[in-house]
C-alpha cells in the first residue's frame, strides 16, 4: 500500500450545521478559534455562511435570525480526552451536567451564544480499502432503475445520456433547438416515445450534479456553440453505423459525471455500470484510438506547471468543487510536503492555476458536501488518481478524461479560463479548417479569426459574372467546407446565399448567421461585395437561435 492508497483510521468528519444571528458570527469565530483552535475552511458562500474545521469536525455557520431571537443548534464533536479536559476548564463554556467527573468521556457544554456541544472521545476504527456504503446517506434520484428499458442498444443509450446531460446544462431550449435541426434523429424527445421517460430520468440524475448554465440565454450565438460541441461528441453517422468507438467517446466524456452519479445516487448503480477508465477503453479498441480529451491543454507555461501536474490539479479541483473545500484542507494534512500536491499551498506558483480551476468548476457542478466523511471522499480521490500497480499517478488521458465534461462546459462559458486553458482547441481548429477536415472544437467561434486568402493575390472581389465561394458550415457530424456558386459578388445577397446553404444543413435560413473575416456578421439585405467579402475568403456559418424561439414548448 502506498502513502496514497488507503487510510489507517476512519473518523467522523461529516458536515454539521448551526445558525447564529449575523452580528454574533464574528464573535463566535473568534471564540472557536481560541477554544477549539478552529480553522477557516471556506467563507465564499453567497449567503455569507462560514465553514470551519472544529477539532476533527466540519461545521457550517449560517447567519440567520430565528423567530425566538436565539439559537438552538447542537454540535457533536468527537475529540481526544485532553481536549475535553481543556475545554471543561474554559470559563466561557457552561457545563450542563455538573455531576460528571473529569475523566468522563462524554461531556455536554454550552457556549455564550446558546450552542450546545457534546464532546466525546473519538472512537478510532481500523479500516483499509473497503468502504461500507451503508454508512453513507446517498441522495435518492429519479426511479431510473424501475424505468430502464430492456434491450436498448449501447448507441441509443449513449445518445440519450449525452442529450440529457446537455439539456440539464443548457435547458429545455437546447432540446427545442435540437428538435428543430434534427427532429428525426432524436425520436425519444417526442411525447409518446417509449424512451422518453428514460431520457427524463437521466435528466433527473444529472440535474442533481450539474448546474444550469447562466450564459446560454444571454446570447443567441451560444446555443449554436453548444450544439456544435454536442454533435462533435456524438458524431451521428458513426452512431447510425453502430460503431463502438462512438459509444466509448460519449462514455469517456460523461465519465466523471457518471462516476459521481454511480457513487452518490441510489438506483443509478443498479442499472448503469461503473465508468471505465479511458485507457481501458483504448485497449479494447486495439489499434484504434479515441480523440484527445478536450480538457487536455498544451498551454501550461502560463502557470508554470507541467501537463502531469495540471492533470492532478484538475482532478483535485473536480473533487473539491463537488464535495466541498474541506476536502482540500484534509488533503493537505494527508499528503504533507509531497511535491505533487504543492499547488495546494497558496505560496506555490501552481496555486493560482488550482484556484482558478476550482472556481470555474464550481460554476458547473453543484455542491455535495452535506453527507460524506472526509476519509471516504479522499479514498475515492486517491483511487481515481493513483495507479497502485505502477505506484504513480494514472495516465494523463485518464485524468483529463475524468474532468472533460465539466472542463469543456467551463471553457465554453468562461472566456478567461478558455484563453488560459483552451489554446489547444484553437490550434486544432485552425489545422482542421486548413486541411478541410471536419470535427472541430467550436469554443468561442475561433473560425472567424482564421484567414485563408492567398497572400500573393490582391484583396479584392470578383467584378462580375458567376463565381464560387467557400463556406465552413456546421453539420450533424462536425464542420465541413462547402463550395457554392453565386451569381456575382455584387449581385448575390447574403440572404440568397443562406438559402443555398440550408440545402446542405436542412434547417431554416433564419437559424443561420454568416460571418466574414473583416466585418463579422454579414447583413442579409446587402450583397457580398457590400459586406466587404473578399475573393478566396472562407465564410463561417453558425447556428443562431433566438431565446424566444427555443423556449416554446
């Protein structure tokens, strides 16, 4: 067993809660710091709550004025006998049961704010890798185990799961937009389809894990970006052909979210297998390989961390965002001065990177810090991180794949995070367009920044007569570059060009926008020349949905 492989003791470190009048919170923090050596864990809650580590327990203090004007909170704090003796001698606490002896291993105390503390000797129990999940309170999810259809194919299942995940993140507007551009491909969205209930059961599971996006309805363009990412991951032609590679692509993308669902929600593990490591999937494919995870980044020098450390940072941030910042506090105590985890130290050059990733991941994931002991969470963390056979961290692809879903959603919506972590996507996108290949990474419309004009030719337009123009268009399988014959650059209006493009996309032209190299979005009522479109320029078409159009039920 390595120093990361297991734990010697299982202690009670589940979250506890108390409420105090807002004006008394600072006084309480000072008292608990002096009496219990309490440590501040997190003070970034929107409701001004403060999370402390008091002795061996985590306590969330929430400012709240009760109807009676006083608090009736109760805390049970496991500790050692010396701490019990020391606190009993503190005159600021009133001992409720004065008949108990100094050697009593259970003492009831009350502080000046009316909080009752039960101090008891901590019982240490030897344990190793086996975790009794019966000790955990796991959230109940929708009755997916009772509505899971028999005989559903892996391809259909992966399509339903990925659709449910994107609908959870981007709302029912995403579902409506999906039906508008590919209604026949997603029959389970229809009212009377036999898999409709299964789809909404997955939505129910993912809703307990993933937060709804705050960006999707701020921009008409964002829904198009979300759709491009969705189709890039799904690659519908491969799904129709029954390729196992596509199923693995989707399973790899949803692996981290599915892991939390498998571990934390009753009923999910009854019907869904535990997510596989990406390296295992690749081994099953033989000579074929899966795409590189979107979370993998080459731009790590900005934070002076290696790709290996960045993978550990992202995995750590994912667990901290889901299980709470107390896990980082416990992790620091567990790993000591191990250089692999130096980024947890605020003075380390890797800490700004870690801190940024935690913040953006917390915008995607909900918080599940209510129920678990820290030891159990850390055991899961090290099992996800450490390869016991090699006695080293797992493959980078496994680490990046585990966080890929959350990381991709974060890059889609956070400009700063994308520019610091997503440069790899922009480079691949440029190479993809230059080589006229499909399946690009659609983050932040990088296509509009790429110029394809021949540097040796003049920057002018065709004077008159028929001409051809190239347009990079989104399809159900990624992006392709098509060539369209136009009347002339002066006679062809953008609106008529869109009508020719939609014959390829098979969606109404009102859902399209065209972008040029120099002027951005082209105006429909003007010609290509009036929009300053140059010869040999490649236009970019993207999906555009009004928030009102996609919200109609």
